[in-house]
């Protein structure tokens, strides 16, 4: 087999997208239509999700985000007897 000519299409193998383990914080808030001000209030009251910064951007690990959402759902569904 020779080298490809300019007219020969280069075939690239398809790669599965990498799983997202960390996502920009504001992107996650947008996925559930949660205003940043509401989240800040939750955080001020000690109920925020764990975040970290790289440079100027704030990120959340997906495992932490999902755990936080489940916890918030459980709190909202608690029945006071």
C-alpha cells in the first residue's frame, strides 16, 4: 500500500465521547434551570454542592452533583409527622 494521495480520503476511526467527570458549574445550573442566586442562597445556608476552581472557572464533579441533587430531592420529599 502506498501513501495516500491528495484525492484519497483519510478515514479516521470513530471514537466514543469521553465521559464527563467534571462539568463547568454554571452549565450544570442551566441544565436544571436553577438561578445562580438561588444556588448561592443554598450555599450560604450550608447546603451547596462541592465545587473546585481551575483558573477562573468553577467546576463540579458529576458524582458530587448527582449526590447533591438526590439529597435536595430527599429533603424536599421528607414528611414531618
